[in-house]
C-alpha cells in the first residue's frame, strides 16, 4: 500500500489483522493530526474489524496468537494524539525504516510492541514526541527489539522508570506490569545516531536510499535537527536568495539608466547651419555665403547680381 494519507481520523486507520505468513507493506504514507487509539494496529484477531466506537487496545494485549508482518518504510507520523500509540504491534512482526515521528502524543509511545511481538528499527527519527510510559518506543515484557540501527531522537518527553526517565527504547522488566500498575521497572536504551539521516539526505542532495546505513558516534556532522529546533524535510533558503538577487539586479540597472539619461540631457545641442530655414526674400547665394564665412550677412534686395557674384 503506497502513498496513503490519513488526516484527521478518529479511529485506527489501518488494522492489519491476520496470522503469521501474511504481510502488509506501507510505503510513503502519512498520518497527521489523527485521534483515537492508534494509527496502525497489528493483531491476529480478525474479529476486531467488527468493533464499533473507539477501539480499546488495552483489552487486546493478552492475546497469545501470532500476528502478521507489517513493514513501514519512508512514512510520516506527525501531530497525532492517540490514547495508546502511533503503531501498536500486538504479537506481530514489525519493521520500520526511514520513517519520521514528530510531535505525537500517546500513552505508550510512538511504537508499542506487546504479546511476544518483535520490532526492527532502522534509519528513523523521533522529534518532540511525548508519552506517559517510559520510552518513545515501549517493548513489553516477553517482546523484543531485534534491530536498532542508526536511529535519532530529540526533544522527547517520556514517563519515568526506576526513578529516571527514558527518551529512547524502553524494555519492560520480566516481572513488570507497566500498563497495569504505577511501578514500571525496566531498562532504557538511548538512540546512538548523532543526526537524523532523513535530514542529512536532503542537505546532501541525495536520496534517502543512498544515505549510509550507519553514522559513527561522535562523527562530525551538521544535523538539521538540533536541540528540538527542526526544519521540515524539503525546506530550503534558495528561493528567497534568488528573489533577492533578481530585485537587486533590477535596482542596479534602473539606477544606471537614470544616471545615463540625466548625463545625456546635459549635453549642448548642435544645429547644422545648413538646416536653418531662410526668411523670405533672401536669395540662394546668401546660403553659400553663410556656409563659406560661417556667419549671417544682410543682403540688399535691390542690388543687381552679376555672373561673378553667382
């Protein structure tokens, strides 16, 4: 399923209900400003599709069945307020790659894995999300995070555990019951990437698939997301620069034109004396004399003209 866009939904927009062996691929999809229990639910119980009203994900967590596989690639989860989490994997196999989670709020976190489910996470970013339970990714006792490669987080707010806070991946302790009690022991694994690869791929003007799969810890990079201040992918300053350049060029050319015009208007005008119209009553010889001597002479109209004068 490609380029699905869910905006303003009030329920679980995608319910991947099926047993092991079934697979759903989600590519270049977007979930924005949705409400309800979860954006994506992975579960083996197909009867959940008949549920009415707001789905209670908590009541399905005790399931022992093995659910289907779901792959999420190059998707966006943004500004969703969900009672459970953006993705709820109940007993299934979840793979998330090159996906952005930004400004989401939920009880469990952006990703919740329960009922012996598994999750792989690669080249993904978490920006300013919040959760009641510890961790922007919550892994229930008995479930597992099988791969955590080059993921980045910033500005995350999450609940406490063992007297501390976890803003990365939280693995619930074996004897814990975080959803059923106030106590929530477990272990926290923070994200190791020093920058969001989704932003770096845009800054370097290369496609996401060409982004290196790993970024060494401490490597000198300039991330677009630092200390919670983020720039949306695709944003650029090139347009205002071009506009400013064009306006400046027009201003310069306009100023040069004004100066040239004023300079030209100050030059003394020259008139060819041959082009001056003669007043009535003067003979043609006057023109020659004026031409030869460079001045005007008055000629007596009663003077007789001889051949030598002509």
